C-alpha cells in the first residue's frame, strides 16, 4: 500500500481489531496513528494489553475510540484502568497463554479448544466483571464456560478468536506479505496476524519477493493482505516503556 492511511481506510466504526505487540515492543504504531486519524469509534480490540498512557493503543483509548478489550493485562495504563472501573469500557480478561492460543486457533480455523488454565476460578465459573456500572456495581459479568474431564483432569472450553482486521509490525517483509520479526518484537504479532480477516502489516524493511529465505520467514504471506513500508524515521521510532538507570 502507498501509505498507512490508505491501508486502514476501510476500518469503520464498530470494527474488531487484533493488534500485535507486548507493552511497547513490536507495536504497529504507524497503523494505530493512521486509525486514530481516520476516526472510527466503538472499536473492539484484541491485544495482550492496551498500550500505555499516550502510547500504542493508549492513543485510541484516551480518545474514547475503544469500547471493548479482550486482553490479559491492565497494568501500566492508568487511562485503561480508569475507563474500565468507571464503566466506560468493557474488558474480557483472559489468561495470557489462553489469549495466545485463542488467536492461533481462530487463525487456524479451530473454533474452540480445551485448556486447564483457569479451571476452578472465575475464568471458568463465570462472574468476572466485564463492565462496571457508574455506581461501581457489576453491570455485565462473564458467563460460566463448559468444563469437561479428560483422563482424570478437568479442562475449560475456550473459543477461538477471529477479527475483522489485524494490525501488526514486522522487522522485514516482502510484497507477498511474508514477514520476519525481530526477537522480543515477535510476541503476539504472528498470532494477531493469523486471526485477522484482513491483516495489515507495517514493515521496517521492505524487500522483493524471493529475497527472504524460506527458513527465516516467521509468518507466511497467506495470512497478510496489505503491507506498508515504513520510512527510516518511522522504523527507528520505538518507544521504551520504562527506563531504569542507576547512579554512577
């Protein structure tokens, strides 16, 4: 695609998005900024976390564009916590490994799977507060899930996740959509890309088809519909979630 703005132009109000990244590592910031500029509201987001205050998905969150989040972590984002506890945002908290597998399953065409994670807790039994009312009471709670025993061990049924769109960031990609991720920035990106019906990838380095060795490709282009090449400045702009220094 010629630009990030062109790549996200058909993301409308109420769309569901799977978004890669973990904290500020591997976050598709350029695509998120393009969605912010486009202006859709009522978005349902599936991501490990919802960025940080003023960074990543936190930009859409602060603008009131996100109505529902499926994720595994709220910390480090005061805006996220305030909107959730204030009843402005619906949140489906999911164990981190379960979230990863739900994305992978959805992208693989698997509708549901059994896992021991969450058995004996509100994850399986129901009652997790999805949305609070303005007075602090629980307006919407999670329903109980199906549990089943296999070989003497109890498991809970979890649904696979698919979304209208997926936004991911890769270190390198070609024009066929084959992607390579760098170290920790790989995180949820391949899984989010699998789950999206229309996956859009921003790549720090765009190469011609055939330049990537098959064995170095982390995500095949069959999962990717649109590729946006970043400028050197965009590729170099990577946020640091927390700086830790010591006295010399």
